[in-house]
C-alpha cells in the first residue's frame, strides 16, 4: 500500500488489474486538482473509459459526458466531451511530463482543459510547458501499463471508481 502523505490531495483510481494511487499537486495546479477532486467526489469519473491509449506515449480518459461505459455510451463520441463545469485556465509549470505524471487533456486552446486527463507511459518532455501537470502516480503504475491500447481501443478499459483518499 502506498504511503499517503496528504489524503485530501490523493486519489485512488480502481482499474481492472488493481488500484492506482495518484498524488495530486495543489501547490502546482490548484484549479486542476480541485476539479479532479470535485468530479471524483461526485462519482462522475466512475465507469469512464480510456478512449485513447497510445503505446509508448499515454493513456487518456476522463470524458464524463460521453465516456461512461456504464451509462449512455458511444465509443465514437468518447473523448469529445467534458463535464458541465466551466473550462479551466492553463496552469503550466516547470514540472516535466515524466513517466507516471498526470496531465490535463485539452483542445488547441491552452485554456480548454475540463475533465479529461492522461497518464504518461514514459517521459514525454516534448509536452513540457504545453499541458498542465497536476499529479503523479505513486503506486500502481503496472496497472496503468496494462490498460488496453487503441485510438479508441475496441474493448476499452475503464476507471471502475475514482475516490479521494480522505473519503475512503
């Protein structure tokens, strides 16, 4: 079990192969951290698929509008939506996109991040300064590595649940 230093700023993502513990970085990207916790606490992330999973790059999820496999699900639409909440401004930092970091997915507009995020499979430093980093996997990266690949995967894996550790 991962040593959780700050349960209020840690989320546990339950995947088919086991839990992934993510340390959030409120000092780096407070608005992105607050959004992830708000969506986790509302249950919005539960059942949402990984709609874009590229070998040697990253696994993307978090489309709470179109990506919920347990709801009104259309795989072709997954990845095109967000939440009903307003988009977030970019919170770029000097933190690199290293293996296991969580980045905010967005459109071409730097201030368009909403609910989608990605987990880097490897160091992706070409993303530095272009996408907000707001967390890092501290345990369970092997479960992230086991996510089914594809754009989109034919049978996508999903986040079974996402919980703030303080609430567990």
